[in-house]
C-alpha cells in the first residue's frame, strides 16, 4: 500500500514539494514491514520470558553493523541518502532475523 501510493501519501502528509522524495520513501518501505515484528519479538516476546539478554545482543549486533556500514560509506566517500536508507533496511532485516532465531530457539519457554 505504502509503496504503491507513496506519491499520494507524501502529497497529503507533506505537500507537493516533497513528491520528489518518492524514491527514498519507497526504498524505506521495508523498514515499515520489519519494524513491527522486531518490536513484538523483542521486549514483548523475548523480554516477557526473561530473555532480555538476546534482545540486547541483537540490538548491539544490528547497531554495530549499521555503524560499520556508515563508516564504510564515509571512508569511500560514497555516502548518499539512498545508500544510508539501504543500510537501514539491511540492519532492520538483520535485527528481525536475529530476534526470530532467538524466539524460535526459546519457543519452549512460551507456555500458557
């Protein structure tokens, strides 16, 4: 929905002058898809069964990858808003993969 109607969404929320940000907005749509499960699997899921350690580990790994990616962009002087957006999408996906793995690994701790 957000991908298909991004020009209209930007026009309604931000005004006509932000329509040119359509490509950037579309490149960040996966972050919208990954963020909710990341949050649910994090504190709400793993934290509820006393596994905050895994939430912290996954956050530190994802943040480290993001900082490393930004440093690489800076070193090679190829930073652009689109590369930064792609790094953001990648780190959010990485966070989702780590938290999904830890949740699956501890699935027996989720009991009624």
